[in-house]
C-alpha cells in the first residue's frame, strides 16, 4: 500500500484507554482507569506472557512497567499504542518504550517520561551505539548497530510527537533544550538557507534539508533514496518522491519546488540503485550528516548560530508529522 501525504492538518488520533480525543485535545489526568481498560496488556496484540508455556504476545514485565506509570502518562501511552492497528507495530512500540523507560529510571530517576527532552534521547542513543547500556537491552554492554538505534529513536520520536500533538505535553520536548518549537519564520529562514546552499553548489545538503522539511522522513529513509523513488506526474515534471516509513510502508510525498532541480541534478549522475544523497567522498549519509546539513542550512538562512547548532532532524520530523496526515 502506498500512502499519499498531503498538507492537510491531522484528522484525529485513534485509540485511547477509553475513547480518543481529537488532535490537539489534552488527554487529561482524569480520576483513574476504567475497569475495562486497566492495563496496556488488554490492548489487542499486547497480551502479557507470564511464563515459558504462556501464549502471551509480549513480556509481562514490559506490560507491568508501563502499567506503573501515572494516569496521564499511562493514557497517553495506551492511546499511542492503539494508534496503529498492526499487532507487530504495537509490540515494537511497547518493547522500545519499555526499554527506554528502564534506562530513564536508572539514568535520570527524577525525570518523568513526558518530561524527556531531545538531550535525553541523544544521550540514550549515544550510549546504545557505544555499548554503554546496562539495562533494557538483550546483551548489556554490547553496542547496537546504528540502524537499530535509528529505529529505536524513530519509535520514541513517534511517541513524543503523539504526546505533543494530543496535548499531553505543551511543547515539542523532542527538541533539544533551548530550541523550542520551530516557528513559521524559522522554517521560512530554513528554506531560504536551502536556496543558498543550492546556489553554492551544495546540492546534496540542500536537497536533504528540503526533503526533511517537506516529508519528515527518517535519516535512514533519506539515505536509501534512489532515482527510482522519484516520479513525474502529468508530464515530465518531477512531482512525487516515495520513502519507507518506520513500519516499512511506502509513503509518497509531493516534492517541494525548491528540491526538484536539485533532485534532477543528483539523479542524472546516479546509476540504478545508487543513493541520491551521499557525502563528498562517496560514503553514505547518516543522521549526523543530516544534522550538520540542517545546521548549515539554518545558518545560511539567518538563524542564529547557537540555535542552529541545537537543531536536530528528529525535531523537524516531529513537527512535520504533526502537520500532515496520510491519505490512502
């Protein structure tokens, strides 16, 4: 299935312990959980496994950990888990969030789950890559592959984008401290910076930031783009780019006009299966390369250096996700 992403606002958030609020509505603290939904283990696909012969679908300890959260956080987690109908996606979300929560309670016991910032996610991901995690992983002390860490961060970013969108947190806490939410003026300056990078011959960086701004795609999805993912519509004009989302589905986005000549130039120099975006030395791009490109575009557009250096692709992903809704 291919989804077409439009510029229309989100139509709502599916799932909640009792009933789902519309997008932008706070979940509220409430008086407690309804008896009919007292545990995330009662969500379809998340039946807890309590023993070796148990037919449960997820570890009981993970269910118990999430059930220990305060009422507001629990309802936010339950609504986010229910947001996707796929049992496999729900199971991945539960596993990743439980692992992160274990690390958070050990590393930052005074920080609540809904008070996490981008700095906490950076620290967690850095520790995972370095093999410094001693909890929430199958083999303590073993470094996790960058692709695995990126997937975990994508799942966690999805949770915080959902929590922010639904009103459980009042600002984008996935952003690094001191950045706040990117305003319309910030994004105008960022797009201006993209044009200046392009004029300076930095086509890969300019195209990457333009696509990030337009699609909110993950760094690994952008790194895998080939010219086969670019599609003309109604003639020869490049109009659609397809990427894979966190569930592996193909999602189609309109190509922003500033990115069209850049992508056409990049694709003219690539063979079948070759990535469109790569470093000057030919190596593949990653989240750190994209973060640097984002900072350079921000600086070129006139965003102050201190603020530009704090920007992170996941911050823009959360904002972009809140701006768009999928249409099949």
